[in-house]
C-alpha cells in the first residue's frame, strides 16, 4: 500500500509536478525512509512501514512565499487525498497546539489573531465539505493555507514580543549576544578588524580538514593569526566545531577509516587534544562537535555516536578543567534521516546526550536557509519558532552558532558551492531574496530566537561575501562594504545593550 495525493494549482488538476525536497514524515514531524514520486498524475509516498505517515515538500503558497510544508499523518489507502487540503490541515492543527503551548487562549491582546484563525478554519471546513468536488476544495484550501501561514508568522512574532519584554524586564540577557562566524582562511586585516570591532564575540572554526591536511602534520598558521588578533582586541572566542563528520570538514586521508571506528576515535581524540591544548588560554568556549547525529560518510552505530561525543567532550574537560563546551546540532529539521538507515534524528540525539551523563554546558544550533540542499530549504517564521521550542525541555542553554540567509536570488560564484546552488530553487520568504529581504529576515528571526529564555546568543554565519556558505550570505559585500543586514544588526546591538545584565 501507499499514500497518494491529487495536486491542484489554481483550481486545475496538475498532471506534471516535480516534488522538490520531498520526504516521508513520521510522528513528531521526523522524516522517515520512503519514496516520494509523481506518477500518473499522483504524488505517491511508498516504501514506508504500515501505519500512518505524511509527506513534506517545497510548496508554493503564492505571494506569502514558498516553504517546506508537511501534511498530517494519514492512513495508507487506495483512494488519493487532496494535497492542498492536507497541507492546511496540518498548519491549522499546529497553530492550535502552539496557542495552547504558549498560553494564549483567551488572551485579550491576541483576539485579532483568534479572529483570523476562525476565518482560516471556516475556509478549511468549507473545503472539507467539498471533498467530493476536489477542484473547489483545493481553491478553498489554498485560500486557507495562505491565511494560515501569514497568521502563524504573525502569531509567532506576537508571542516573541511578549517573551522579549519579560526577558528585558528581568534583566535576563547576557552581555555578549551578537556574534559572527569568521572564515579562518581569510587573513586580511580589514576583514579581521570588521569582526573584532563590530560584534560581541567571534565563532572561530577549527576544522579538522583545514588544520590537519596530512596525517600527523598540523597547519595552525591561519588560526594562530586569528587567535592573536582577537586576543589583542579582547574579543571572546568560541572555538570550533573541532570535529564534524561532514565530508567537507574531514581530512581526505581520514576517509580510509570510515569503517574502522576504533581508529577514527583515536585520530579524533588526538586532534582534539592538540587543538584544545594549543588554544586553551585563548578560547572562552569550545564547540567540541557538530552534526555527529548526521554521521556523514562514516558508518557509525548510534552507540558509537554517543561514545564519540562523550569522549571528545571529556577530552576538552580533562585538558582545560572548567572549560565551557557546546555540542552542536546541524540540519535540525532532520531531512537527512530519510536518506540513510545509519542516521539519528537530531532531537533524539539531543535528548540522548542530555540523558547520557555527558558534562557539557550548552547546545549549539546551526540554521542556514535559502539553499537548495538537504536541510537548507526555506522555512517560515512559525516553523523556526516551533523548532526552537523543542529545545525548551532539554535543560541546556542554546547558542545559535551559524544562522544565515541569502541576499541574492541567483547563484553566487564566490560561494563555497562555486555557484552550483541557486537560492531561487530553495523557496522564498515572502518575495525573492535581495539585500533588504535578508535584513528583514534576520531582524524577524533574531527577534524570535532571543525571545526564547534558553537562547543565550546568536552568531551570523558569514561576515562577508568571500567564500560564504550561503549565496550572498555575508553581512558585508566582497569589498567589505556593509549591506542592510549589517546595519540592522548594529541597530539591534545598540538596543540590546540596555537589556543585558551587567
């Protein structure tokens, strides 16, 4: 059996459709193994276990944007569902859930949102009443979905306003809130000064591939220069991640050990030992490991992932007693989990390292949007707020160690991808990406994140458009001239100085 969907656009049945970034989805919105194809006029989810499941995919919602959206979980059956209807069903369900989670039922100042929710629910009810006329049902569902997405974003921002005011009145913000991730391969003094003078702290990557290009041979010159510069300017440094098993961050020579966990563990242990010892006096906090739940090209068991995490954190602690450490989550929506049987859903990993007795101080979280690659397609503000809420029960602060979005809607030859990734194929937030939209997105997302009492600080992912991880993702252009997002960030820094506890 399988789950099938009819798809409608502007009231017409779709006969050709490309399911972009489509995955099967199980309970708790966790992507699961399965095949999503479009065949004979139907979107088909097959290859899944018996029981209920849903689908997640990039969906164009009209003028409000193009986002990764998902359906509710539904039973496998011969008769197709109407995708338009099931997408809005899930969004309305989530709004009601968060209304309860956020204690906003019968909240007088939320009345206008409640009224709009009733409008969306009425349209959805009308759509359900016309399921035997799927063309009409899809039209009503499309109207309801556009209204629901806009409403849910406004709802999330309204809730953020409430929480920001509470944090501000209680003096709950830390002194060093706004940081930026450096590109350690760039050695220009102007670039370094821009980071050292315009941010509260720096994220300094210390990737295994960069610092140990050959087995047994370390190249620390670039990082040494950065450490010296930032120390001279008295800028706090978060060092790392030290170990990430992503293909771009592991030395080429280490891949011969992809099926030899014992050797991999010893090599990673040796690398962390040398780096932590070398920079023990200069780094304020260590981002020890990132994305181990994704595992990359290494065929590790879940137990080995936890063991490696424990070993590396303990190694830093043994070298630097009292060291503050991060364990970072990447690809937090977990789409990668649908692609390989050896992966671990991100929140399951987060829960397990919390329960496994590993002594670490906080979670790191990377969120880069607007790139057509697994885990980086565009999400709306409500989805980002819901994601952050998942960390509220883990009992650890959260540091956003790399957050970014494009400032252009075309491929960027200067980007890490070499121009291979086109932001226009990754969705859009309200309109196609441009420098002003990047600033608006940053303002909204920072506002959401800093409203969460467990989010301690935020670091933007790219200082300048010089080898950015996201096309046009820098706050400065390639000539180190400020873009609107840079100006917006400085305005936020000034505002939050008065909120920070001294």
